[in-house]
C-alpha cells in the first residue's frame, strides 16, 4: 500500500522522481511484487509503468468482480465492482431479463464450481431459470423440480444442477434432493431424485454451501456447525459431522472454494444472546474428504477495525447476525448480510509474500436509495481482456 501512495506521488510530480528511472527487468520485478489491487496506482506513474502494470495484470491472477443485483416486483438492476479500477459499474438489464411482476420468481444466489459461470437462479412454483451470464442479463428457462420448494440450497456442481431442501415438511419433502444436467444435450432438464439431506439440515434455517467439480458441501451457519457433502456421482451424502472450529467463541460460519481449497470463515466474539459482539473474523482451510479444519494455519484474519465496521448495524441493534463470505481465485469478499454499509476485500497471500491485503469497499448508492429491494450478491472471475 505504501508503494501505491508513492506511485501516486510520482504521478503528481509528472513521473520525474527517482522511481521513473527504473525500467526493464528491474521494473517488471518491482511491479510483480505489487498487489493486484494497487496496479491502478502503479499505472499512473508514467507510460513505462503503465505498460509494466498491464503486462503484469495479464500474467497474474485477477481479483474477482463483486456482483450485486437489486430485485423487486417492479424493476431489477445489476452492478459490478471492479477491484482493479476501484469503481462500480451499472450493467443494463433488458426488460425481458428483469424478472419483475407479481408472479415473478424469487432470484437468489447459487453455489457454482464453474469459474465465470452463472451465479444466480430464479425459482417459483412453476418456473426455474438459470442465469445465462454471471449477472443475469439473460436467462435460460428449465423445467422446475418435481417437488415444490421455498428457499432451497441450489448449486451448480460441474454441469449438474442440484436443488436440496426447502420442501414442505408436512408432505415429508423438507430435505428432498433433485438433480439434473443443466447443460445436457437436447436442451432438456430431466430431474432425478437423490438421497435426502441429512436430518440436521432438513429444517435448518441457515445453510452455507460451496461446490466443487463433483460435490456440494453444506454447513450450518450457527452452532453446532453440522457439515456434510453430497456426491453427484453416487447421489449420496456423507455422514454429518460437527466442524471443530479453532475459535471457541465462533458464532457464525460460512464456506467457499478458492484456488481449489475449501475455506471456512468464522466470526468470533464475546457476550451472550443479544449481547454478543463480533471481535474477530478468521479463515481456515477444510479437508474436503474428512471435513476436518486445519487449525494449525490461519489463512486470513481481518483487522480489528474492519471487524468493528463489519458488525456495525446503523443502530438497528442486531449487530452481526450472520457473515457473508464470497471467495474465488485467492480473493474473498466479506459483508454483513443485514446491513450493507461496507464490503471488505481480502487478497490472500498478496504479491511478494507479504501476507493478506485488505481493502474497504463502499456499496453503490442504489443500495441505500432502494432499501426494500432484495439484494443478491455473487463474485466472479473477470476475463483478462475485460
């Protein structure tokens, strides 16, 4: 970050400072050690530094974009945050893709193993649609699952779409699971019944999900943190296990995949009941087969001042009722699902091996301007050219 400030000062001076004489292999080595989040500052120094920054960006991992969709019965809007430019961009949504109206399906986020693939789905009693792009500016209509559901866990595991839970408990379908090949030949989507979710998840009010190329992973967001995975080849669930979170004060957890690793984010704190206050947010790696948490290594730890910002509720009195966690390609976004005052972006093991790099992000103005609209979030790796 200090280098980024120096770069801005060089730009203000017209690039005539001492750093402007750096060029060739030395300049490339210097830029390679700058966080991807600071390359915009580097590009402002001079033409040579801009060329080096662009070259470095093309051959390294890019931070994933943060996707935000506002949905109501009257309208929908899509917004993208680009970490490289540090700016939000509004993305037009065609009228046919806005999914508004009294009978509009509910738009929600899905867990996906496809980098650059869809991040949203829309479900009603008579319709299921899968976003044809990360933001849902176009949709693919599919046959709805056989079992009617409300707020199920939905994941794209490879090309298989898995819909789990959310069924009617009175009809014995609370934990039913169905699966289809969303990208199968012929354009059809044939739903097949699978083993029902383990008992611990059938009536659980809050589940965090993540997807690999073959499995759907689910974890209870609150104690006792039950965890399991569903194998799309065998169509079976593994036995439920309680995650042994290294932080004994953890109240909320969430999971996600990043660089091929299953990660667990946990918010710990002190107090009881409504008096509980978040004091820490840490990330650990989870062994995919056994679901054991690798307690010996903390992948990332949020600075205390950012934890305070994450738990701020604008006087609402609810503090941090859950933790929002989106991760991909060595980066992660954290947020308070109830009070979206700020997002927090973490670059795990930043360039040069200098540990994690953290950044605060203000949401777009439309979030405050449309407080009753439903907010759906996702993150997706952007193409190099874009």
